[in-house]
């Protein structure tokens, strides 16, 4: 990201414009536990070819990717805040940038929202007596 012209160099203005266009930030409210969300997020992004792991801060995950578009590296973070609002409610903030990473972040947010809308299934334990 230098002002030099030539092959392999991108102007700062181009990167700034792309960053404004490719940035992503969404919030999701869920009733899932913070550790479950973070562990699932790491697996979700690793399966898509990104490096992901816990940061030094509590309840936060990083996502790193290689070159996408004009960006030499793309990054994202997932922050989980348990106990927000009603008891048992967790706020998940997903933010990052990158042409391809943006779509994966949106897919993850959609995944979290789909889980929220799906009612839990209750099944009877095996060999349970039938109630009359």
C-alpha cells in the first residue's frame, strides 16, 4: 500500500475506496453460550481457508486471510458479549473487510440467525414409557 506506481502496488485512494465498499459489520443476538459461539466461529472460518483463533482478549476471535482484491491481507474479528439485555442473551459482533471474506462473514451471521430461529427439538428418550 504505497504511493509507488507499477506492478504489484496499489494507490492508497484505491485501498480506501475498496475498504469503504468491502467493510462488514453486523450484530446478532442469540441465546447460545459464548464459548460455543467462539469455538464454532473458529471451525467455520478454518473450514473456509482462513486462519482463526482466540485473541488475547476474552470472548474474542480473530480471522486472517491472504490477499483478496486490493488488500494484501484481510482480517475480521468476532466479539461475544454474554449477559446483554435479558438473562441468558448473548450479543455477537462480527466485523471485518475483504471481497471474499465479506461473503463468508455474512454467511456466518446468517448461520447464527438461522440457529436462533430454529426451535429446539425435544425427543423422548429411548425406551420411555408411553403416556396415556
